[in-house]
C-alpha cells in the first residue's frame, strides 16, 4: 500500500527557515516524479516544486531561489527546505506522487504558518 | 502559457449525474490531465489521469461512478449516481517539462 506522511510543519517567523519531510512507503521515491503542493487557507491548490527520477528539479516562480526540493534515497524520503519564509507562504503543504507516470498519491499535509 | 480553466461551482441532485469541465489553454489541447477530489476539511485524493483521446486510468478504489472523457481542449469528469460524499472541490492538473499547473477548482454541491 502506498503511503506518504509529511512532517515538519510549524509556526515560524518571517525570514525564518523550515524543512519539511515526506516519508514514503509502498514504492521507491527515487523511481518516481515527486511534487510539493501547497494550499493557503481557503484557497486552491498551488504547485510548489517537482523532482524527477533523474534528479532534475523545478520550482514555481513564487518560491524559486528560496525553496529547495531534495530526496534521501536510502530513507525513501522527500524534503522541502524553505528559507526566507514570508507570510504568504502560510499554507498546508502536501507531498504528492506525480500522476505524469503512473497513479498519483497524496499525503495528509503539514501546516506551515509564517507569522511574527 | 499553460493554464487550466474550471468553473467555480456546480450543483446537481442526489442520484443524478454531473459533468465537470477543465479547459486547457490555447496550443495545449494534446495535454493529459489529472483529476483530484478534495472533500471538506480533508486532503486531496487522486481520481484519474485523463488523456487527450479520452482514455483514462483511475486511482486505487475509485468507484465506477467516476469517469473521464475528452474533446479538443476540454477535459471532463463525469460523476453518475451522485452521493452526498461527492460534495467536494474538484481540481484538474496538468504538466509540462518544468511545471505543474492546477485549475482553480470547482466546488460541487449535491442538492
């Protein structure tokens, strides 16, 4: 059974940093395309970043230069390092297995609040 | 620019059928999309991947009541025999080499 479990969300001050984790089971993270998607309170889904099986990474313009997606193959875990956080980054962050190749899956999400 | 357009809201009666539409931007009519469901206060759930020829592959445990079809730049999600638990937000998603895009979502109300 495929499972994605996010962790690491917290309350952080503007300008601060946070690292989110997404532990996967039931498949190998490094063999699939994996994304981070966020949802601000009361808003729709917004794509944040994707990492391909070959290691290529891409980012939404709103986070480029501040966020970094990565993975740890032996831990089968996806990460999102978030620096220079802004109030507008406040959202529930989901990791998702990309539906581009094979079935998609979503985690349950982790809440990031950026506020002083 | 790769954009997906969805109507903000839709409604249908219990037991009826409903079609939700997702429109791809000009020049992108050959793109596949995915449909996702988000019930109130829950995380998203993957429903299916829908190709430009109308072929689709559903996610684990998705009922037969959910189906997809395509026509040109339009991608459709059809839900038949509507149940109360189908009341949710529905998002379409597509992708390019260096980007993923979500539509704005359609809020479905089951009357």
